[in-house]
């Protein structure tokens, strides 16, 4: 394998200019010809559920009441401190007429005044895709909002909310937040690299491949969606921090080794080739562990997790390729200038680093250090035992401060029963127009169950109770009218305008073929995303099934945000228990290959699991026990495990391969001291950069939709990475290595060669700082 990386290093050095040109050309062409990543992202958890879940089956039943080819928008008008006047309602009529003339708007249906008389709403349908933030969607939303703004005067307030406006507002804020994340991440990494290298050009050269890959990966992943790859909004954020963080890590592995070889007296080009030869294996297997962990997500049932795997794996694969070709080419072009003004000439007697001294103390009492570290991490891990998970529901309102959020607030205030209702769906073998008594029975049974409050259906579509005979009579008179129904009665019709509007409203509750009925049931628990509301879903589903059987329906379901949240909760927990052993085994196998050992992978994987549990416990303590959150966000345990297991293995591989390299010619204790001394600054800098980029992600989340989710993910992974960097890799792993002695390498040849070697302290040799300590320059 060493020959492969030596050949790759020589190729990148020899053809350095064509390599750089090829990467730049590929990036420019991809950005120009491929779509943007935000244009293909999904923003709903429910959109990632498998088709066989109860919520998705209910969604299929609700198809007659949905137009998947059109977007829904809701205009809500309210008057602060009083009821709507006749003049206000005249203004509303004018606004609805103006909205109806907006390009792409197909219908505007007034849904009436609220019970408190202070608000009125209208449903708008537009001939644009319901999801996405393209020019057509933005044009519809902005045109309607301009009309509403012109009429929001004199205490009368118009807001635009609903499906499409929430998507547009959310994606606009996420785009802004993503730009902030990129900018702050770049700034943070450059400052930290300047401090680490004490050089002006080294930070830019180290960061440039990651930056280029970030621009290249986004359009490539977007193009891959045509092959079935899915992308969520959180994937876009994670791509930024993962590529910048992991990419900079791989760059540090190589650049620090180049500087070390220069200080040993090698020519710059030879130093680059030597660095790729020795570190290439570590970089490759570090990336492969991340890719393996991410690709294992395709085995998850929850599409939200599935979507992250291939998309982020593409980014890491491109980063690996850039790290082994583009970065060596850049180092060969700039040579010693990369490290100016730091000294890179031959150093005869490098200083001992603080990491070497720490390792020396650890190997003197390895068992005590290991026991103390395990107990400390176990105490932190206990913090997660008493916390629950939360955040399963989709975003039902826009980002804080947005117009869609204000509209959702107005709807909740004036139409509380219509806010996130549980939609009960009943499907019959025959049209129900002549069997509306069954619908009356169903409504009464639902109310009697005590699980819901008010139930609205076809017998009171406009807020007024109607008899089954009245509704059947209306249908008999108007059933021959062409669909879709006109907003006003046809000329010469004997039906009054009031009855015609009532019949129009029936289309919200009875499908065009008359076989499917939906009932809007107000939930008893107003916080529909709370654990208490979710806990009621199984019982409500059982009740609906019983009611459906009672009235002769052939199929039934519950369609609501809470029902979707319950299914997301169930399937995400199932995926967590399924994926954890798969990822652990995959990474253990890769570690076994790179370490040539069957023993080392066991405690290396266990060490990362320990840091994962400790970080999860710390997040629970900070956000739940101290911060007052309802629970740890449901994606956090899953994502923290995958990322910490994969990224933590990066540092395992770098440190352990260096210990193995040093153990070829030193006692194990000395090998540990030298390896930790040589790699200490590399691991520390890389960990601070990776942890810092995830912390930047949390800081930049701001008040965007799902910001609490992003903050928990960012801070949680940052905490795990930093604990892994400063404790696991610097103290705990060296202690275990020193305790096990030559058994670390079983059954490799090094195990047999080390049979006669001791593991005691060798005071004659000192771990050098030539690859780490900038102050020695």
C-alpha cells in the first residue's frame, strides 16, 4: 500500500500545475451547469417517512383533498383590538380579487370570519410546485405580499402563511444562515491555522482544497438527486461543516508531516512525496471510515437519515481525492514559502512538546489513568439517562420574525380549532351522499371518545349545522355541474348564493367521487408536538379504526402533524438501534485493516463510544436539565453517533499508525511518547478546527426554522470532538496502549517482534517536536 501512495505523491508533484488546473475547471463547470443544492432540498420530516407507515397511508387517503401539483397559501387578515367592520370586509374582498389576478394563482376561496369576529382567512391555490424556492414560487409569494402590504393600514393587518410561504421564508433564512456558517467557519479556521503554523500562506494552502470541494460538492450532490439521492435542509448545513472540518483535518495531517520532513533536511518536493507516502494511508482510511459510516445510513428506514448518507459521502469522497492530489500539488508549487516566516531548515535537537510530556506521565501509570478517564466519562454519560427526545414534528410555522410566522400566530389566535387539527379520514365502498347518517354517527362517536374536542365535517362545513337531508338535497341539485366548481352559482340556478357557498365548502370534506370523507377534529392538547399529544396517537388511531368499522367504512386513517411526529419518533428510534452496531462493526473492520491488529480496533471503537455517550449526556445536562428544552432533539443521538464514531476514528488512525511506526524501532512506552509528541499539535489543531466548525454551525443557526435542532447538533458534536481530542486521544488511548503492551498488535508480525521488548519508560529518548511545535522554528 505504501507504494501506491508513493506513486500518487510523485504524480501530484510532477504534474502539479495540470492537477490544480483540472480541479479549478471541474469546479467552475459544475457550478455553471449543475443545479444548486437548495433547489432540491426537502424541508419536512414527514416527507422522508416510508410508504408503509400509518401516516403515509393516511396521506394517501387524503389525496383527493390535495393538489400535489399546486401550492397552497393562506391569507389571514386581522384587526387588533376589535372586530372586522363592514369596510374591513369590503377591503378583504378587494384584496382577494387582486390576489386572484396574480400570475400563477388559480383560485382564491374565502373561508369566512373567525368566531371572535376579529379575523378572516382565504385559501389561495397557485400553479407552482408546493416545495422549493424557485423563481416562480418567489414571484407568487412576493406579488401577493406586495398587495397585502398596500392594504395593511389603519389597524388592519394582512399576513401570508401556509405551505408555500413557510417554505420560501424558511429557505431564504437558511440560505442566509448557511452563508454565515461558511463565512464564520472560514474565518475561524484561518485564525486557528495562523496560530498553529505561525505562517501566512500555510492556512490558505491547507484550507483551499476544502473550500474548492465545498463549491464542487454542492452542484454534484444536486445533480445526483436525479439518481435517487435525497437532500434535506440540515444536510446542506452539515455538508459545510463536514467538508471544511474534515477536509482541514486531512490537510493538517499532510501539511504538518511535510513540515516535519523539511525539518529533517529533505528537499521540498521530496518532503511532499514522503508525506503522502507516510500519511496517505492515514488520510485515506480516515476518510473511508467517514464514508462507511455515512453509507451505512442507506440501511435506515427513515428517509431523513438515508438522505444524509450518500450526499455527505460524496462530499467526503471528493475531499479525499483533493487531499491526495490537489493539496500535494499546491505544496509542491509553493515549497518552503508555505511555511514562511516559520523556519523549516534542519533541526538537530527538537524540543520536547507538552504532548510528549503528558504521554510520558501517562505511560508511567497507564492503568490508573485509564480507570480514572472511564469513570469520568461514565459520569457525564449518566446525564442522558433521565432525558427524553423531542422535535419530531415538521415546522408548522415560518421562521421567527417572518411574515409566515406572524400569519401562523394570527391563525392560532383566531382559529384555534383549525390550527394543526387531526384529520380523520374515512373511505367507503360507495358514495356517501345518500348515507350521510353514517357521517353523523362517526362525528358523534369521535366526540364521545373524549380524545378530541370539536369535530368539523360535511354536516357543518361553514360553521352552521346542516341536516343530512339538506346536504343530500344540495348534492342532488348541483352534482351535474362541471368541475372544478365556479366561485359563483351558474346563471339561472335555483340554488341561493348561501347554499351554493355551502356546497363549495363541502369539497373540503367529501371527495369528488363521494367515497372519501375527512373530518377535522380539534386536538384536546393544544401543543400538538408535545410528548403528551404524541402519546395519544395510538389510542386515537384505534378509536378511528373502531369508528370506521362501526359506520361501514372500508379504510381509515389519522392525518396530522402529531401523527407524523409519532411515526417519525418510532422509526428514528428503531433506526438508531439498527445502525449503531453496523457502523461500529464497519469502522472496527477498517481499523483492523489499517492497524493490522484484531485487538486495537476493539478498544478504539469503545473509546469513541464512550466519548459519544459522554457528549450526549453533556448536551442533555446543558439543554434539557439546565436550558429547559422539552428533550434532546430526536436526530441528535443518531447524528452524534455517526459523526463522532467516524470523525473520532480519524485521530485514532493518525495516532495509532504513528505509534506503530515508532514501535518498529523503540520500546512501546517510548513509541507512545514519541507518537503523541509528534502528532499532538496535529490532533489538537484538527480537533479544535473540527469542533469549532460545528460550534460555528450552532452559533450561525440564529432564529431560523429548526434552529434549536441545529444548535443541539452543532454544540453536541463539537463537545464530543473536543473531548475526543483532548482526553480520549491524548490520554485515554495512550494509557490503554501502554497497559496492553505488545498485545495491541496481535496477530501482526509486530506482535511477535515485540515479544522481547519492554513497555517501560526509556529515558534516553525524547519525543520530538519537529512536526508540531512552531515555536521551534
